[in-house]
C-alpha cells in the first residue's frame, strides 16, 4: 500500500504537476515489472484541506476534501494508463459515472490481475484523514507494508526545514511514534497499523527511484514496526 499526499502530485503552483505525476508513473511501472501488487491511497491537500475552511462545517469541508482526492486519483489513473499500466480507481464515495465503488473483494481481484488500484474518497466519512484510509485499506486487503511518500527522507525529531540539525530516525516502534507525538501519520493510522502488524516506511517521494527502492524493501527512509513485523531490508 502506497500513500501519496496531494502535495506529492503537485508542483510549485500547488496544483497537479505533469512532471511529478509522470515520475511516479515511471517508478510504478518498474515496481509492477518486478511482480509487486500495488494499491495507492491519494490525498487531496494540493486542492483543499478541510481545516483551511474554518467558515465551513467540518463535515462539509471533509466531504469537499474527499472530492479533491477523486480529482488526483483520476489524473494519476490517466497518466498510468498512458504508460501502459492497467489502472482502476475505486472510491469510498459513490460516484458511479467516474469510478468504481470500493469493494474489498473487487479491489483484491484487480490486484491479482496485475492492475494498479487507486483508492480515493478517504474512508467515505468525515473526521478521518487519508492516512487513516491508507492504514484501513492496507489492513483490509492484507498489504505487506504501508509506504508513505513525503517531502523529507524519513522521520525526524523536529521539522528538518526549521532545524537542519534535527535527528533523523532510522527505525522506530509504533509506540515510540505515539509517545513522542511524532507527526508522521495521524494517531489512528499508527494504531491501526500496530494492531495489524503492518510495517510503515516513510520516505522521500520526490527523489526519483525512491518508490522503486521502497517497494523492494531497501532502507530509503524510516521504518516503523514492532519486534515481530520488521520487514527484510535489502542491502543490495
């Protein structure tokens, strides 16, 4: 399971960037050629964040954010299919004219057929982030791990943009993330992965080839796991 933020698909103008989307498509093609099944949860922060609309009721603002993820998902699907990658968009919110509804068995079947599945609409309910959606869907489909693409190369003790000397962690336990209140994923997502023993890798999405290396299990960021779920990390 790959979690892509809206910012990961955007450029300097804060909207969709064809170069960023194309780079992700190229990396995904290499991942699929290696036989890995890939599902992607996309965010919508490049278009809209609910907390940026204090004058709109939180429920309505979150619904607007769900629609923003659909825009990103459709754009990603189109670019992937232009690259020859069969792709299906499944939505937690019913939009029959644009994408299929999320049904667990249907999602798994698409993956078995070698298709990339792009999951949009969050979990279909307000007050939950797309991080939570990624952890939930990863749990439902039995994903081996959750890869979160970010703007930095791992989890830091402080914001590295504000403090260049901030410590970067190589590995963390779920409980360390929670107790230290590290803002890498929201609390609900971390707890869900912990309960289902799904390792999390936080890595820099914008470095070309990192997504391929992450899917191979290479050490390209910060692993979050417990003693029984640590993945095998390739040193090649």
